[in-house]
C-alpha cells in the first residue's frame, strides 16, 4: 500500500460548514471511496483552514481516476468546490497533489 498525504485550503468563512458536511458524508460516497481503492482515508483540519488529507491505496492515480468516474463523486465535488481556496479552476480531487514522504516509522 502507498501512503498518500495532500494539502488543501478551506476558505475561512466556510470552515464550520465544511466540518458539518464531513460529519455526515453520504453513505454512497463512503461506499464509492472504498470500492475505488481509498483506504484508511482521513482528513485533518487546522483552525486556519489548512486541510491535511491522508489515505492508503495501491495506486493513487488509478484510485483517483476510478473515483472521478463515479456519479456520486461528480455531485460531491460540485458541492465541495466552493469550500476551497486556490483551486485555479481545478476540482478539489484534481488539486490533491501528493506530498513527498521523507520519513516513515513502521
């Protein structure tokens, strides 16, 4: 399994709503994530809106592409796009640029 970590920035005026939305992620979205290879997926949100995502997957690009092909993801991404800063026209999933791992203690 590959460990993937990424950063996004939630708009300061939408942080509370972002938390609320993720307290009730749609069951079909959860199912799609699992079915497309997103495992042990976590999101961490700092008070200033810095969002840290972590997941484990066999192939991140394949998992991202499989998720992009689902109808539920299209709906979720359309609803979530307004929560983020600096997407530069990209959807939130497309803006997930994996960080380089420099240390791991198994």
